[in-house]
């Protein structure tokens, strides 16, 4: 009894307390030693002679092509109706963008990583998740896929495409250019931060279900960002999507604010990469 009284007095616990999931203490308890994967080289010449590299580029091209084809048609379908009650509305547009990202990331994640967005590629490059070579090729193929997707839509419906603006992004007249830029920065931050969290290698090593579910939060993030920013900029957060629609539509109104849909997403992606690497993962502060 004296021993038990002493335990109570000093606050000792005879049973081992389970630490919160995801903490360093919990990882130690589980006995799982996690080693940070090595950073991707800045330039990897061997990639240029690998079929898997070009297969990944083609996957990015096809995915972005399909993404533009479905989403541009959805936007045009809403725009051409005089009554929004007869269309899917803003919510439907958001679901089209988010749903396509969910489906396409699921289909291509095992081949190319399922970026489908130059801003995502840029953020992952800054975090040294892929080489500069792969990042440049991905962005080129994403932009080409977006242009081809918009071209196919215009080929099917040339008059409506021109009349309805080709789903090109622009800042709403009720917002300033600064407001539009801010919306693109924050919206892209949400997306890229979600990508980092959903594909975190440490979480994947601990929880086997995380890689399987990764496309879901990424697609849902795209959906939510579209709900918030469609009234502001039509929602870019993807420079390839903005470039494809603007280039095929090719009117002054599509180019007036186009710089916002490159600068904003790239700033948002860079901030998300820094936040995840420095604050969430604290990688610069880990001992070698």
C-alpha cells in the first residue's frame, strides 16, 4: 500500500500513456524509424533517356487536356443560360473542377505524381521533390495539354466559345487587381498546402491509407477554393488552365489580367512549400 500511495502522491502512472498520433513521442513508441527521403537533384540528365520520364510527361499532357475539356464546357454551359436555375450554377462549376482533379490525380498519381498544374509542380520543385528537368518538362506538357483541351472545345462549339468568352479568367470589375492577386495567392496556397499534406512521405509511412485517400482532399480543396474565388477571378490557381483558355480565346480581355494568374499561383505555391517544409516538417532544423 505504501508503494501505491507513493505512486499517487508523485503522480506516477503504472500504465504507459499513448501519445497523440503524429507526434515524435508516438513514433518512438511504435518503434518506426523514419528516414527523410533524399532531395531530388537539381538536374538529372539520366531522366532524358528514360521512357518512364516521357511517359510521365504524356500523362500530365493527357490529364490537363481532359481537365480543360470538361471544365471549359461546364463553364460555358452555365454562361450561355439566361437562367442559372437551368444550369449547374457556381456550385456545379466548382464540383466539375474539384471532381476532375480528384479523378485525374487518382489516375495519374502512380505515373507522374498527378500534378496537372504548374503551380503544384513549382511548389514541389522548391521542396526538392523533383528535379528542375522534370519540373520544366511537366509545366510545358501541362500548358500544351491545356491549350489542346481548349482548342477541342472551340472546335466543337466555335461560335459559343467566342460569344461566351472561352472560360478565360479575368478579375471581376467589382474587385481590384490587388484583390484578384490576393485571391489567387491564398487559393493556390490552400491547394498546394493540401497537396503537401496529402502526399507527405512520413504520413504515408505511418498510415497506409493516406496514399489511397490523397486525391480526395486535393480535389475537395480545389472545389472549396472555386466556391470562394469564382466571383473574384473566375478562379485560376492553375496557370496552365488560365493560359489554355486565354490563348485559344485570344481577346484583349483575356490578356489584360493574365499576369495575375501566373504570379499569384506561383507565389501561393512558394509560400505553401516554405510553410510545409519549415514550419510543419521543420526539415531545416533536423539533425543530420
